[in-house]
C-alpha cells in the first residue's frame, strides 16, 4: 500500500482558487511573482497568512510553554499544511497531533516522525488500515488514544499488522465527546492495554474544550472537575507502570493555562512524566472566537512567562485574512462581495471587514461602514452605511472566526510579508 502526498508535483493551476492566469506555475515560483491581494493580483477570493503574525504567535506560545514546563504537539487538523507543521516542530514543538489515520498518512508522507493520534480510530478494520500505514513507516513514534477495550483491540490489530514490538496507547477520559466516562471504564481500558500483545501504556489524555459552555463560571467548574479526574486517572496509570515515561495530554487553544496549572505540578512531582498540549488554532488566532478566548484568558491573569505577565489578547495576532471583491451594489444599503460559505468559516461568527482597497490604495475608514449579515454559497451580503463610498471592484480584507473551519475550505493559502506581498504558496492537504 502506498501513501503519497497529493502535492508531489508541486505545481498549481488556474483551477486552484487564488491563482491568476498562470497555469502550471510551480509553488517555488509563487513568491517571485510579487502578487498583492490588495491590488487584485490574486484571483479572488483568496486566503492569506500574515507570515510575521504566525511567527510571532509561534514564538510567544513556545516561550510560554517553556516557562510553564509543558510541551506541545500542535494539532495539524487546523491547517493540514505539512510545511507549517514542520516549521512548528523545527521551532521547538515536541511533534504533531493528528485526528485520524488519513491525517497521519499526510504528515508521515511529508517527513514527520513523531505523531500523537488524538482520537479513537474505530474498529478492527481501522486497525488494519493503521497497521498498513505503520508498516510503511517503521521508524515513526506514534501515540494513539483509546477509551475502551474495543478501541484497544483495534490498536492491537494495528500493531500486529505493522509487526511493531510496541505501540503506545494513551487512555482517554472525557465528557462531551469521546473518552471513558468513569473510573471503572478507565480501569478496564488500562487493563486491556496491559493485557494486549505489542501495546504499551503511554499515558492519559483528555480534552477540556468539550466541557465548555456559554456560562464562563460553569465552564471553569467543569474543566476543574475534568482536571481532577485526569490527575486521578494518571495515578491509576502510574501504579500499573511504575518505571515507564508517561504523557499527560490535554490543552486546546482556549484553556491551555488552566490545563498547565492543574497538570504541570503533577508531572513535575512524578519526575518521569510530561504534559503535552495539542493547541493548534492559536498559532493563527482570529477576529472572533479566539479573540474572545484570549480576552477571557487575560481576565484569568494573562500569559505568565518567567514571572512576567503578558496580554494574550495583544500577544496573539490574527494571521489569516480573506480577500474578496465587491461584485454588486444592487440597492441602497447593500453590497455583494465575492465569497460565501464555500470560502469562509461561519460556525463561530461571520467574517469581519477590516480594510478596503481601491486600485491597491487603502480607503481609510471605509471598512467601519460595513457589516457582513449573512452568506450564501458564494455570495456575502454586506450591510452598507447610507453614506458609504464603497464601489464595485473595491477589494475588502476580512478577518475570520475559527481558523479550523476556514482553512479546510482552501487547497492553498498564500503567505504575505509586511508589505502585503505574496511570499509563498502553502498547499493544504485536507483530502
């Protein structure tokens, strides 16, 4: 069985959104074109990555991780860009997180060799698929989740098919989505791992974001209770494998501070354990759900790095911009822009107009007169102030909410430098 990168050819065509009339242009040549979305050089709509903001977010978070005595395996499901995953690892990330076997295949085909498979894979058929993948990459270090004896059996099948001497299993506890629900289920899953050939107990995992609610106080109580269960489950695991290095994994992009405060002391006291976060979206930040999350983070005390407090809301900078052209001003108070649900996330808030350009020149103050009210497949409906000078052909830069459900709509995103000029093309591989 072969697992090949979809981008082996590394050539883009006019069928790729954002690419102008330059059929067959190699990705390595993109940065030499000096395209600027504000001038309309790209075929709009297009999604861009602020290279400096991404690097700043990366450096800030990795510095915080070092100060908090935790590690991170950024979740690749957010961008599914092997190039960005590699850049995070090379900057100091422990490895890379994936959500399923297909994502693992993409990252392995592109050179990653330390993966956290942060999900149950399914039954024995899925175990055989994972086993076939691992057979092709015998040098990979893989840690996979299981929350039941049935999930353990699937991983044992994978290890058998791959003829691995051992495969690391993290027992997942949880609420709100997957994860063993009580002590008895945790004990049964641990026992199944210990009884299985070729499997080893690698640690404990959970996900605190699944217990979040619209009520901030209720969310804090639910996360605190989940962290208590995680500590208790880690003690159960440690009692069965006194000498083995163990992982305690939790931590998305909204509550990683709470996770670190609860779990890092446990790992330090153990002396042979590590806390492994899986944050991914925060490297991109946004103008919606994560902007609000970082504001809440600051209300909890902000980022503490080497005993100094930093603002999360100011420190993490939105890195993604959606660019679209005004297609129509069909009536007073309404404009139609050339993007829609196929191009932008809308599950956690609609895009926000940030800047307006006309022939590459910013029209100061014009974005403040605009509001996105709703989306169709490929049309955005904008409420426009009665005195707005917005015109057909103007290019609007939009901020988005929820990077995970925006990036997955794009086969390629474009890196931008500080002058708003395209530096490179970053193919995504969502399948």
